[in-house]
């Protein structure tokens, strides 16, 4: 009996000790707050925060409004997403580091932006961001280049802003540098995803043959044996403009159809050859 009693007391003491240790560990964990460090390694890049002045400039270049859905690729501590949400936009961050995701969620809650600023723990290369109207990023050039085919397949008119780093030979539509409250990583590059217009298009006036290199287009308008090079050609998202045969054409591309008005106000319509 005495030995049994001592065994029970020992068991009880051990159980209480383990319980106390567990409470201590949980309490200690709860009081610890993850603090990111500049240069800490990530899956594809190290973390370097975008200066707030630069965040504001990037969103200004993209003309973010309450009608936009902004996705930030590699969202870090969430500052770009939260700033977009403060402008009334719906915004989401894609971030691989779960500690950064949790930090971003806390930051959004502290700013009262949890309803519009959300964060997903995910791999950039496995994520769907096809619904975004604006994409922001601060990634290395080789990452941008790997993402480029996916970005070029987005809806024409989608706005893309990168902090500092390029898209290789896809030249930006605009570039701006922040000179105030920003000492490093202060150049923003802006693109608009262009419609895909390469190929032959049929107009009543003849065949419009277009060549395309991202947002740069050239080509000819042919009628019978006569062909004239198009001039003053621009492509900005789904909006196209060019002149041919002394006529100025301005319109919008929608899949296999482009239509608009000429300089005299007459309507014009072109269909992609073989596209209906």
C-alpha cells in the first residue's frame, strides 16, 4: 500500500510538472511576435521591404481605385496590400513564408483592413492571379522572366507594376523614380498587358497584316496588289490605333474582333483571319 501510494504521488507530481511546462511553453509562444529581418531568405528571393513612398508611387502609376482587385506577388509584411485596401480596392497578397502571412494578417487587422486585405500562403508559380486587374511585385529579374508568360496571358489591360526590376526585353510603358522619402529601391516600372493582335485581319478595305513585339506593333494594309505600311501604331492594353492609306483608325480589340471609328467618325470593324 505504501509503495502504491508513493507511486501515485510520483505520477501526480510528474503530470502536474508536464502540465505546468506545457502552459509555460504556450504562454511563451503566445508572447513571442515574429519580426522579419531585412535580407532574410525566402523561397525565391530574400525579403527587402518596399519603402512606403514607393508603395504609394506604384499604386499611383497603376491608378488603383475601389474598382480594382490588386494582387501583390511576394507580399512580405503586407504593406502594399494594406495600402491598396485603404484606397478602397480589394487586395490579396501571395506569400510563401507562413510567418510573414500571419504578420500581414495581424498588420491588416491593426489597420482595420482585414475585410479587403487578405493573404494566402502559396507558391507564386502555382497561384492563379488571372482575376487581378493590378499586379504589384518586388522580385528579381529572373523571377519576373519566369512569370512573364503567365502575365502576358492575363486579360489585356491588366496593369503590372514592379519595384526596380525589369521584364527583360519587354520594355515598360512607363518608368518613374521616387526622390522623396526613398533612398533605395526607388524606381517603379509599369506595363499594361497588351492584346494579342499578331496575324492577318480582314477589313472591308483589305487585309491588315500585323506584327507584334509585346506592345509594339507594325504591319501593312493590303488591297489587291497594293500594300501600304501602317504608321503611328500604338497598342495599349486592348486599345489600338494606327493609320493606313491616309485614314486614322482607333478602336478596341476583343478576341478575334477589333472595331472602332476612323478619323472622320466612320465605324470600322476587322476580324481575325480564320477566327470568325
